[in-house]
């Protein structure tokens, strides 16, 4: 009888853990990576936003601009033109949103293939990586 009780308790614990893991996968975190489509403009040395999910703030996007040997910095080598204007510093609040027509201008990078990676900060996932030939 003692062994039977121990086995019943062990089976119940394993079953409860299995059901918990299975059910917890249905919930999700509620935060998903947004969709942003971009197009490299090699003649103007920029990456143009073609489309984006509504309501994405630029402050939630981490932009990395680099080539094989250098990671370029904002304001010195590249700038963001959002909502039709030059952003003198990278946006830190959620009032400036990602919209079609915004672009990343590689104005001070002389030549070569430059990779631009957009990462969504809340989920730390990469939205995409594009290459601009400057």
C-alpha cells in the first residue's frame, strides 16, 4: 500500500506539470514583433521604409548600421528622417512613429556595402537586415 500511494502521488505530480506546460503555451506574451518593410535606395545612399504596422514608435526600434569593420554612429555617419524631417537626435519618446516614406540616410559613409539592421526592443527580435551599396 505504501508503494502504491507513492506511485499515485508521483503520477499526479508529473501529470499536473505536463498539463501546466501544455496550457501555458496557449497564452503568449501579448507582445509580438511588428512588420516593417524596407527598400534599399543605392543611388541616394538610404534605406526607405515602404510599409509598417501602425503605431510603432521609432523609440522602440534599435537601428544598427555597420559594414565588415565598422559600426557607424547616429548623427556622425547616418541620420533618421522620420515624418518628413531630419531627426537631430534619435527619437526617445513614442510620439514619432514609423511610417512609409521615412528613411535612414547614410550621408557620411563613403563606399561599400553597409548593413542596416532593425531590432524591436520590447521583444529583442530582429525585424530585418538590409544591405545598401553606397
